[in-house]
C-alpha cells in the first residue's frame, strides 16, 4: 500500500517544509550524500564510478535539492537536441511526499521551450508503482512498454514522456456543445 504523508508538519514530524528547498548543480562534495540516497532508493543502485562516468559526458547534468544544508534529492539528466532525458532521480526516503520531487521535475519542465527542447523522457520499471504515480501526477504519460529492458532483472520498462505539446492540449479550452454538433443548426 502506498502511504501518503501530510505536507503540514506535526509535532512528531521534524522535517523542514519542502518550500525551503534549494535546487542547484551537483558538485563532487555532494557525492557521499547522493550515494546514500541512491542506496536507500534502489535495489540495484548505481556505484560512485557509474555516477562519475555519466557526469563526465558533456551532455550530462546533475542537480541536487538541498534543505537546511542537507541533500534531500538528486537528478541526473541528459541534454539532447529536442529533449531532456532523466537517467537517475531520487528523493531521500525520509523526505518523500513533501513536494521535493515535484519541485525538481518542475525545474526541468521550466527549461523546456517551444523552439528547442520540447519534451522530457524517462524509463520507469514496471514494478515501480510509486514513480509511475509520481510522474503521472506531473503530467508525464506512458508511451510504450520496453520489453526486458534491464540487465539486472527480467522487468519491462514504461517509457514515459512529458511534452509541452500534450500539456498545451490538456488545457486547451474547448466548446463541448460544438463537439456534439449542437451549433450545426
Ligand atoms: C519518485 C520520487 C522521486 C517522488 O519524490 P517525492 O518528493 O516523494 O514526490 P512528491 O512529494 O513531489 O510527490 C508529488 C506527487 O506525486 C504523487 N506521488 C509521489 N509519490 C507517490 C507514491 N509513493 N504513491 C502515490 N503517489 C505518489 C502524488 O500525487 C504526490 O502528490 P501528493 O503528495 O500531494 O499526493 C520518490 O518516491 C523516490 O525517490 N522514489 C525512489 C526512486 C525512484 O523511484 N526514482 C524514479 C526512478 S524513474
């Protein structure tokens, strides 16, 4: 079952509100905290070498979310000509359901533009229901199933996409009477 946490802090909840989160570039000094979040989040975590190898690529970017001088989330993504691709992304288990992930994704969405990069794509494991729900709530849509996508398990992946085009269409006002042909008379 997926449990929901409340955003307002109770007396037992000593987390800081996620509204105070700072999103900035990942730097080498952050790696220990990033690795701790990675290991607490995935059954098959990336090693430090895998992070560094990825971040050495010219089109690869790392960001972190910092709260009260503590790293509470990270994201690794690639820049492509017409899109951004999320490669790795996690929020610290003790800071989840407080809007940190949404703010990190929103920061990425804010980088899109009609002229250049218009979409964000990623793959989610079929068993990772929380991430599917999360990206769904951020207006990503599953486009296809990638069969046997992983080396470590037999799992399939959902290929998900956020597109400026979809989001513009989602909010396009429509005349429902006209759709039913009511104005034909
Ligand atoms: C996926 C993940 C990054 C989400 O981060 P988060 O900071 O907890 O997400 P947010 O608090 O911003 O959630 C925003 C919305 O997403 C949805 N959501 C997030 N986690 C959810 C869950 N476990 N179950 C159902 N819906 C969820 C909710 O609609 C939520 O809004 P609400 O809390 O007001 O209901 C986090 O769960 C995580 O690190 N998971 C492990 C690593 C992982 O799976 N990464 C993605 C790999 S593709």
